[in-house]
C-alpha cells in the first residue's frame, strides 16, 4: 500500500503538501514495513527477496558474506531510524523500540562471538587471504553509514554507551578506516570513519586522511560534479556531495581549511545546476548504476545545508526532496512485502548489480538526513518554490548543458518532464546493463529506461546489425562534443574498443535540440562498410492493456502515436516521427524490460545501407515527444520539421551545415565540422 500523507499543508508546501511531520510519518511508514520482518531485539534486519541470482548472497558467494548483508540491513535501516530517533527517542517500529534495538545491534555487530557480529577487517583478511590490488570489503561502506547515524542521533544512542562499549565500536571502525579502499568514492567512507574517530578523541594518521581528501579533490570535473570511476552518475550526489560537507563539519574546517573550502565551493557550484536535473514534480531520472537507491539522489541538498555557507535554495530543495519522496512512496509497487524493492519502482532484475543485496535499497534512506535539520531551519520553514519552472513561458524548454560531467538537462514547461542527455560514457561492449544505465540517447523522468530485448531493436538507442552474419553491435561509447547555438553534439560508437582505431568502428554523429515536449534528432551516419541495418527506438511505453496506436504520414514523414496508461493509472502519450533517410517505423512488444510495467512496447525506426561506397543520405532526422495526458497531439506537433536544407546540392548532408526549419518558423543549424577536435570523454 502506498504512503498517503495525513492532513497535507498546501499553505507551507503548495506543490506537495508535505511538511516535517509528513517526513516523520514517512519514516514510520518505511520502518514499520521493514520491521515486520524483524522478530525481536535479537534478530537482524533481513527483508524478503524476490531475486536470488544477481544480487548477493547466492550460490556463488562465500558463506561469510551473509554477515555483510546483515551489516547492510543494520546500517542502512539505521539511516531512516537515526533521524527519526533524534526527533522521537521513544519511536517504535513493528512493536520494537528502535532506541533499544539499534543500541543493542550496533554493539553486537562490533562484538566477536555475537550472532550478528559482522566481522572486523582483521577477520575478513584472515578469511580472504592476501588479494591484489587491495583487500576491500562491503563492511567499509556500512561503517560509514554507521558513524553518520551514530552522529545523527548522538544523544539517544551513542552518548548512552559505557566507555568500554564506545571503545569496542571505535576499535571496530578503526579497523576499516585506515585499510585498503576502492580508489574512487569509497575514499569518503574511510574519511568519515577517521573523522568520527577524531571527534571521539582517537588519534588518527593525518597523512592518510590528507591523502584521501586530496585524491577526492582530484576527481572534481567541474560544474559541481566529480568523476567516479570512468564516468558520472548519482554517486557524485549521494557520495561526494553528501559526505564531503559532513567531513568538513567533523574535521575539514578545523584541520584542513583549504580542502574544506574547496569542497564547500564545489557543493555550492553544484547547487547552481543540480535542481535542473529534476522535473516539475521533483521526480528523479532513472539513470546510472544503483538506481535501486531511488530518491537518495536528493541527499546532496541536505548535505549542502551542513556547510558553513550553504547556497541551496531551501524552498526549492524541500519541494524537490518531497516530490521525489512521493515519486516512490506514492506508488503501489515500490515495496516488496513491506520493504523497498530491488528496482527503481517494482522489482526489476535488468537494473541490478552483483554488489547489491535485498537490503541495499535502504540506501534511499539518505533522503531522511533532512530530519537532522531542526524544525526552525529554512529547509522546513520556507515556502516551497518551483525554481526556474515558474519562470518558463508556455511551451518553453529550459536547457542546462554542463561540459564538466558531459550532461544536458531539458526541462519542458508543456509536459513538466526533464530529459537528460549524457556524454563522456564508455562501457564494455557486452555490458548491456551498463549501456542501458549510461549510454541511452536520452533519459526521461516520466519514462524510465527500457532494458534490452536482444531483437536488434532497442529503446532510445541506435542498434547496428551486420546483415551478412547477423551480428548485432551495441552503442557502448558516447563522446561529448559540446553545446552550441541550442544544439547538443555527441558521437556514438558501436562496439567501441581502445584497441581499435576509430575509423574501423561504425558510429553516428549526434546532434539534437528540444521542442516543446521532446527532442528532435539530426544525426549523421559514419559507417565504413556496407550491408548494415540501423535501428532507432523511442522511449519504452507501458502496456497495461488497450494501448491505442495511430499511424500517420505527411509529405513522406511517418509517425506512430501511442496512447495508454502507466501501471499507476496515469495517462500517457508518446509519438515518434521520422523524416529524412529513415525507411519506416514499426512497433516492438516486450515483456519484463520496463521498470514501470511488466509489458511494454516502443516504436522503432529502420534504415539500410547496401553500398560500400555511395553518396546516399547521411542525415537522419527523427523526433520523440511525450505527454502526460490524452489530449491529442496536433499535426504540427507530430510533424514539426517543415524543411531540411543541406549544404551539398545533392541534399544528402555529407558535408557542410544542415538547416532545419520548423513548422513554427524557427530554425536550427546543425554543423558537425567543428566537433571533431572537441570530443571529450
């Protein structure tokens, strides 16, 4: 059953009705569902599983990893319970007093011989033996969650331990704090562990702390974003932009003022553009790995308020945080037997990673750190605001292009959605899940990404098929070409490999710009051989029964319009139109590839190239628009492109700029000539 707020306050919160009391209610709602599976004060937080092959523990994981799952359940549920306990020390869930439970189980997790002991670093090292390059364990992640929670409700739990008990917990944390870690966002786990030791009077190796902090600073890419591993995703939010402010507060301002000032500067820079990533309802886009963390993507707003000089707009921040909370808790399918699902919405195996367990989605609890802010904080007292959405004229789209992370957000006034286009993406050619998470051509807040069907036709992707042998090549690289004169430039490569020179890889030069409710693509082929079929898909569309399909044609352009409902009964409408070069459209039906509904469909365009060399049309023009109602699209909206003018007399677009004239009289010039020397990864 979905969470239904009691007595919403539309005076303070005109868009969501949610206030601080509703966030406390929501914390109770989640904890009651989780603790329905906790039988007593002695039982661990382990919730039911639907999936048993991708996530751990499974038949391929060692027996000791069960302790890591216990630690995830404890630490991540504590993320909800700790801020609740700060406000309601006597709070219960499932009839269990939360203060007693977490006080007992945190100590048990750190105590050898206890049933729910989660193993020290030394124990793990003995079990695993020496490994290269580093001995790293899931427990390091959860120690960081643990120290944040102990700090959040310090007076309720931490301060009530005897000194011997505190020392036992601190010794356990110290075991992980200064040992090996993953050389990316994991450094922050060690940094906060060490900072917690410091504020509790323990001596730490300041050189190790300084080393980690300086390396985190080196991952900064600009526009407030940090590069995590090869690319960019929400880890820049719920790790870098949430943990660095806490580190500044606990340690950096006192001991490392230069580093702390930089982290604060970058957090405030982030606040300048991050709100544009959410749609008018405050919804999170399904993008990047670990999407099962759901609305944890809002945690950077709370993090910013821990700084000395926060720049976040409090009314806008709460509007986004509350909108994102209801995006998930307002659904009927976001819980599995009372606990958050292994999925973005419903349980959805295509998006899962092997490092997750059934308790991993409790990471969404980071959103509840806002309850650490006092009741008189501007985050709670200021009136909700919409930010730039309130400034848009009818039919206007506001774009935000960020060269640092290679991201472009388009917020559409007419349908209230935000579309994300990403660059600086490289995934392994066979990494289908990673390609879906990062390398789709566009991501919509109202149309979560569609998993691969394996049919040679995929949603929001170009797919290349070698017709001679049937081999399918996937688009595993997106290079960022920059944003100029209202057009975003990128390049897509199929089966990209650094071992192959680029001219031996098929690709597509990408250029796109927004219309009132979607994106127009003006892309250019770059094939090196013949016998190729290329397809392009729309967004995935939920098939909840009786989807209406219309096929239209005008002046050689073709369109398919879909009208139906999502799994929650909301009206949905989508149209895909193809203009130059494309040969036709067809529908693709699929099962269990959509994050919203068990059945789905999408529109797919196709073209073929049979000649090895031949001056044929290079420019492919297409459009996908969406609407959150059944009010029909007009003919002008579906067939929005009036004319395509190429520089070459043959009109193929093989060289020179291309002018796109729209039905409303506006023009966009697409010029790929300046892109080659500006491609970034």
